[in-house]
C-alpha cells in the first residue's frame, strides 16, 4: 500500500510558525504566511486530528510529533508482526507437507520429465509455482498480436515482482503487437523496470521457460476454452526449447526502439511474410492468424500488394511473387510498406 501524505505544505508551515511562537493563534499565523484565515483554520483542524496541537477552540499548543508517531505506527507494526507470524506458520506447515509430497512422488516414480495437464487451472498453478521458484531468468514467446488488458495487468504485477528479485525477463511478441495500445503501455512499464522485449514477424507457438529448467508448452486450442499444457523438465528438451527461443530472439527487433531503421525493418519483415505466405497459397484467414493480425487488416494488405504487383487474382499474384523472387534471388520481393498502410491488431 502506498504511503499517504499526512499533512500538506501549508499545515507544515503553520505548525512551524506555532512552534516558534509557542502557541497556535490563527490570526497571527495567517498574517505571517500571507494566506486566508479559513485556510489556517483547515490546517489547524488537520494538525489537531493528528494530535499535533492541543485540542480546543482557543489558542492551541504544539505537541511532540514523536508521541504521534508511536500512536500511529504501533498498530501497524503489530499488524505486520501478526501477519509475519501467520506467514511463518503457513510456510512451516506447507514445507513439511511439500517434503512429504516430494518423497512419495519420487518413490512412486511420478517425477516424470514431461507432464501433460488438461486443465487450465492446473497449468496456472504450475506456472505460479515455477515463477515463485524462479531465481535467474524467464523466457517467453507470445504469438498472436496484442493481448487483453486484463491479462496484461495480471502479468504486469507478476513480472515486476520477478524483476524486483533480480530475475532477467525476456519476452518476444509478434510485430503486430506494436499496434496494441495496452500492449505498448505494458511493455513500456516492464522495460522501465528492466525487462527486455522484442518482436518478430512470425512465432510458431507460445512458450514460457523458467530458469532454463521448466518449460510450459500449450496444447492445441480447441474451442474458446483455454488449453492445457505440457510441463517439460527434461534437460535435453528444455535446452532445445531455449535454443529455439534464442534463435528467434536474435532476429527480433527491440519493441521500444524509435530508430527509423528498426521501424522500416519491422514493416519490411511483415510485408515479406505476407508475400511469402501468399505465394504458398494460404487463405487470408490463415495468413492473418500466422501473423497475429485481424483478417480485415490482412485483406487490406493483400489488396494493396496485389495492386502493386499488377495481379488480378491470388493465383496470378503467387506466380508473380515466385517469378520475381527467382529473378532477384531473394524472398523480399518488394521493399517497404504500401503508402498509408499501418499494422493493426483487433482483439
């Protein structure tokens, strides 16, 4: 809980004047400070509420702030001490049960390197546990464009807590997440606290890794319900997932970069991905899903690209893209982004 300002500046000045005079007389203090007597009366009320002035309507005497400090802080200190005792008691009991659980788990051979959890609530509990135990690093891939404000607010608190503990936090989004105002605000706050965030045109799957020891790989989503996940602790598989993250991280672009070169490269990579996926014959909805953008935005991009290519059909556009790529020896057929086009994400 944030600390509250007990007194405003005027009340402090009024208290200082009363100390010099030895008594609080409203008319004299108002004249000395050059303010209305009504404001001094408000300051007097505030000081008396804190018991920094003697009570009553007549001339008041300044009282010792140390006495007030004890009166105000003693109940809070007692509450903190009580809560610490409760925390210690919970930790003692659950640590004993945790030791028992691990010993039985080991004997029964249930300490497997890959556990598949079907229930999203179970996944969340496992992630909370891994985050609580995390001491060095959290890596995460977050495909799909911008995220909801509710999820980001929850993750903000958790990420800031990790950063305060000295944990290195690196997150990779898709380029289209840059258009989400809530995502940009979230990224600005965690980067200010020390996190590192980059974006890439395409990300295959969502991934979270704690301390390079425990990885969470989501199951395929079916319907609107959140999917389960596989909890991976096998060292070889976790190391492979970390290498995959590092490969994607190296080609990512800093989220908060204001360098024109970075902005141009982001636009060029997104454009190149659309062209490549068009050449593969994928439908608009599939391309949009792969790039984390709204289908309507994707169709607007594709329409502009087809006009620039001079194509009258998707098939003709695919032929032209393949032909130009073969002639130029590169997948980046057209550099830059169509004038007036911007990345947009709709959730």
